[in-house]
């Protein structure tokens, strides 16, 4: 808990902005991949799982996208950590050079 509070105070708004940006880009990318390259009905037919109920469902792409997006959470959180650290380090070095 101490590390979390310390890192929140140290990286604060930058971490939030990086996380939100990563999340928006990652969700958009997942949706693009699912809609352009995903054959959801074909996969359901091969698995023989509820194709009559889910076939042509209006929110099926969104549900699959959300599942893929949630599966990529460990990658997103590590990308946020590295991105936040890099951005804060860059601006701190830049600020010290101006002084």
C-alpha cells in the first residue's frame, strides 16, 4: 500500500493519462481486429456452442472485443508502467537541463 501511494503521488496525473490513452488505443485496436479479421460465427460453429442463439447478435463483436481487451490486461498495465516511467523521466531530465 505504501508503494502504491508513493507511486501515485510521484507519477499522479501522468500515469492516469498514459493509462487512459493506452486503454483507448488498445480497445480500438481489439475492436478493429475482431471486426475485420474475426469470424465469430465460424468459431462458434466449430465449437458447436449456441450458434442458434448468438448467430447475428448485434453485440457479439463487442462482447468478443471486451473479452480480448480484458485478457490483455497484464500487457496493458506493464505498458502503462513503462510508459509513465519513461515520460516522467524524460520531462525531469529536460527540466533539469533548463535550470
